[in-house]
């Protein structure tokens, strides 16, 4: 007897900018992902001022899913997918972001894509904003530091809900909205919110302002969606990297708790419709003058989410340092290596039990259904002499995580909607822009420099995952 509920949504996850390519086809505009170059070992992705000739922008072509989607969805169907998580590229619908009316060709593409999924009984699960806002909104308005984004985003959300309400039931507003808690970095604020900072600007304050506008926009979108169809399930999406105390020293425990607050208050606002007390006190202490109106607070109250989508790749650990009496979260200096777990070649700590812990933590805090919409192992794949790819390391990672997920459902009573491993087909890495950091059950012939035939090929994990789905997680 399967320990997972009948109708459990097994599937796979991707994001438009990381696989579609066709960056200028059928009227698509330039997105923030289109101005990011590919990184190399030790060199971060460069965010360029517009598209500069001669640079390598891996998302421009990606794996050309735009022209291969029928073949790819047929492979997902062969694995038995019940659902497929993707995002709608905002720039296909509103190429610059501030137009009054949408681009019909872009809308038609997603009609065709969703129809193709439904043909096989695959339920589309859709993120509205997954690191791909129109670049024009960055140049012209400064991205989400500008309140006008709320209007542009809700217009986009409204069009999508109306157009696809009979094809798409499960939605999420902002992918990994909490990544920008690491505002020191250039990547997260840019991909989450289209933020670029001038020297001397208070990055943290600007990030909280942008996040506030996003939270209000999300709440408005939830209300719009529910008014368009009460059938729609609209969730938030949180990157869940639980932060453990480095030791049982009380200061480490408190440090971890305070760090968790800084990373997860976003979920509190999405779920409870208000800011937790600790964040209000923190804003006061920092003298942040945030533009938060009475109307905003009402919108937050009225637009709480139906479920929590989460990604889970790794856990972190943090240590208290003596120069930090307020226990402020400092990811760049206080996160330490956890010696109890292993790490991937990219330094991501592998911790299957952390997934069970995370599911429990989220359920304890929010009492809402959960949906694991990303989990996976980025690794370099190599061909055997006979041309096959034996990705046992990926199978091992996924099996151990699925096992913990099942224990969370079976032993802990977690209400879990589904599981969609990340990058079910190889695609461009968000963090590094590389192709060689692969997650897929399906290999795509393309390298970091952009060379390759784009031919698709099943890895060993393809048949393994097919069997996992067929047995509802019994056969790992
Ligand atoms: P890549 C950082 C930490 C956790 C999740 O990431 C993250 C990131 C950003 O790199 O992003 C999510 O491709 C994201 C996906 C992304 C995936 O994790 O850097 O939602 O877009 O591809 C994996 O290995």
C-alpha cells in the first residue's frame, strides 16, 4: 500500500527562461535573464547593461524548448508525469512590461503548451514570475523599487488567470521570493526584483521595499485569481534552506532562529497577511522609512495564499559571532560548513533529513498544504563507452529525499500536494548560467559555450523515475 495519497502530483519543474530560448521570437521582449552571461568556475554571471554583442548569453537559446516542447512533453508523459511546473515568460505576454495590451502570439504559445500537457493528462503548475521580469522595467523604472510594478504585475497576472483559468488550476506568484534576503549579492536582488544598486545605496532597505511591493502585488493577484475562478489554487514559493545552529550553544541556537526569521518572514506575510512583530521592530531599529500604506496592509490581509510551494536543495548552518549582539542575519560571514553532511561539486550541502525537517517546520508555522516544487542534484554527467549516462548519484540523491518526504507524510502527517524535481530535462543553471550543472532525467546535447545538437537522450534516472511514479513512491 502506498503511503502517499492517491492523486499525489508527481512531475517535474522548469522555468521559462532556463529552457525556452527563442528570446526574440513572436514578439518576445528582453528579460532580466537575457542580460546575464554564463559564469565559469570562480567567475560569477555578469549582469550587462543591455545585450552586448560577442558575449555568451546562455538563456537566449537555452535548450530551445520553444520549438521542441512537443517532443519533450511526450517524454515527460512517458515517465508518467501527473503535472509539469513551468513559468510564463512575462516578456512573451508584455514584452516591455508597461504596455496596456498583451502580445497575442505569446499568449497563444502557452495555450498550445498547456494543451499539449493536458492531452496526456499532465496538469500544468505555473509560476507567474520566475527570475524573468521585463528588462525594460529595470531600465525605465528601477525594477521593484518602484510602486508602479504592482500595477504592471497584476495586469500580467490578471491576463494569465483569465486566459488559462480552464487549463491551469495551480499557480504560484513569485519564485523563491526570499532569495533576496541575501541582498549583499548582486544575483538574487536582480533576478528576484530587477534591482541594481548604485554605490553607497542602502541595499537592504531597497530590498525590503521591493519585497513589500511584491508581497502586495502577490496578495492582489491572489484576490484577482479567486474572483476570476474560485477553483484556482494560488500559492507562494519559498526557497527552503533551513538554517541549523552550528552547535547547541544557546547563542548559536538563537542566531539560527533569528536567521530563519530573516529568510522566512516572506512566508508569514503571504500566509498570515501581516508582518510579524520581529520584522516591524527590525525596521524601526534600522530606521527604514518604507513606503507601506494602510491600503497595502488591507490588501495583504485579503490576499493570503492557498498553499506553500517550496524548493529544497540543501541545508545551511550558522554560528554566532561576538560582534553581533542583535543576532542580525549575515549570510556572507556567519554561515559555516556543516561537517555532518556532504556537499555537491558546487558546494551545496546534501541533507535529505533536512527536507523532512523543512516540511515539518513549514507545516508547524503555517498550517497550509505544502508542495515541493523543486528538489534536485546538479552534477556533471558523463557518457559511458556505449553512449549511455549512468547517473546513479542523481538517483541516490532523489531516492533519499523522496524517502524522507514519504516519512514526513506517513509518520508526521504532513499535507503534501506533490513533488516536482527541478530541471527534469537539462537546462541552463540559474546561478551559474552553465549547461554542465545538469539536473535532468533527459540529457540535452549542449555545452557551456553553447555548442551542441540539442538532441535529447534518456539517462538511467529516466526509467528509475518512471518506476517511482508508477508505484507512487513505493519502489525507490
Ligand atoms: P542552479 C540558489 C539557491 C537555491 C535555489 O539552481 C536557487 C538558487 C539560485 O541559483 O534557485 C532555484 O540552477 C531556482 C531555479 C534554479 C534552481 O534553484 O543555480 O528556482 O531557477 O535553477 C537550481 O543550480
